[in-house]
C-alpha cells in the first residue's frame, strides 16, 4: 500500500488553534500530530504574527503569552522538517485567477493566496477553520479538514 506523500497545507486559522487555546484546539493538535507532511507558507507566518499582536492589543493574551507562543512557534519552525513555502509573485497571479474562477465564493485576498500556494505545492488536503476558504477549497477539488 502506497501512502500519499503530498503535503497537508495548514492555513493560519487552523494553525492558530494549535498554538492558542481556543475552541477545537484539541482537534487541531491531534490532527497536526498525526500528519507526517504538514506545510505552511510565509504568508501563514506573517498572518500568525499579526494575529498574536492583534490578540495582545485586544488584551485576549498578555505580552508574556504572546512572547511564549512566538518562541514556541519559531522553535517549531527551526526543528521541524516541514517546509515553509516562500511567498512569490506567481502566487499573487494565481490568486487573481482564482478570484475570477471562484466568483460565487466571497474569498478575501489572503484566502486566495493560501489557495494558490496550496495548489502550487500540490497539497492533498487543506486544514482550515475558515468556512469561506474551506468551501472554495472544496470547489477546487481539495479535501478539507474543517475546524470551523
């Protein structure tokens, strides 16, 4: 039996649940730990940093918690074999094309970029907690692990 070696693309909404305790965090943690090939993009790294800062400013987390989560995340990036896909101009071009193809889905710009990156890295599955992104991913033929 051959296992599918294509990666699982984890977007920011799912990744946040791995590092920040919130609804369905346990499910995301179990999912990520069972997968052998998890991929994120540089876009995910930027969005995740922004998410933590936003939560600190809203006083949902303390500065100390923000720092601890960031250190854990950065350490995980250094120690894992999972790749971080660089953000390239071709992803923006592909995202524009996806926004045209998926007009019935209210995709935001960054969601379209996530989908473009997932397509390029030939992800077999997208893990997300974003309903709009999940629906658009399914319309593109991706398998989707939903944590919304």
